[in-house]
C-alpha cells in the first residue's frame, strides 16, 4: 500500500502539470497526505523493528528517526520552493492570497504548513542573500548543483531507504533497528549538513564575486 501511495503521489503532480490544472489546495493536500502516510508507516515499522526489545530508550530513539525525517523533508520542501520562486517556475501562493480564496480546510492546512516547514527554513538560515542579485536564469545556473544535493533529502529518498531496510530485515531482523539508526539519523543527517554547506558556500561565493565586481567598477 505504501508503494501504491508513492506511485499515486508522483502521478498526481505530473497529471496536474500536464493538464495545467495545478492548485494550491492540491499542493497542500499532497504534502499533508504524505505526512499521514509516512507517520502511519513509521508507527508500524517502528513496532516491527523493535519487537522484543525491552530497553526503555527504543521508542524515544524511534521518535528521533521520525523527527530527523520530517526535519530533512521540511528543508527539501522549503529550499525547493525558494529555488523555484527564483527561477522561471514560480512558487506556492502567499498567505494573503490563501486567506481570500481558500476554504476552511485549505486555510487550516496552510496554517499547519506555515507553522512547520517555514520555521525549519528559518532555523537553517533560509535561502541566502545572493538571490536578489541574480536573474532567474543566473540563479538556476548557480544553484543547480546545490539543489540537486538537497533533493536527496526529499521523501522519495527516505522511502527508498525504508524499502531497502525492510528487505534487509528479512535476513538481519535483529540488526534492523541499528541499521536504521545509522542510516537515517547518522548518514542522512551528514548528507543534510553537507548539502546546506554547499548551498551556503555557493551563496557566499556569489556575494564575494559581486563585491569584487563593484570594487573593480569603482
């Protein structure tokens, strides 16, 4: 069922773009549904992975896995939106537009969205200062590698990791919990740090080049 949900999750966005009928409600509902599916699967897999473990720290450790995933997915979501909003593709509507046009459920989802992901974006420093100095084409060219690194923090990567761990659990059941902790809370967080560092380095280099050009012109 999780595999079917992933297929449908990919299909709805592609169908909306192909038909030109994408909506704010659809984007918010898509993200909200992803969280429901992800958390539900996390509960089941956590129980299966830790069945027979009596240590008190097992479920707190599983919560760390969940928080790590949600934090990284939030980073990916917000950096993707920031990247799209500064290229040719556009971004999600503003809160003022939502307030005038959305229904109650959509406003509730948007409020939930705004309380979560943007806070994560602010926590890691946002998108940087260089965006205002670049044209959409320049911004896309400069930050293409950075956003590619960050894209691996998305839900798809985490689901792929979960699938692999689930397969390994058939032969390595007693080690599944430890493998998950090492990959999800260890390696993936390292990847997150490296990705954010790469984005920040790109931003700093652009700003330095801009200052150097200003001094040269003076």
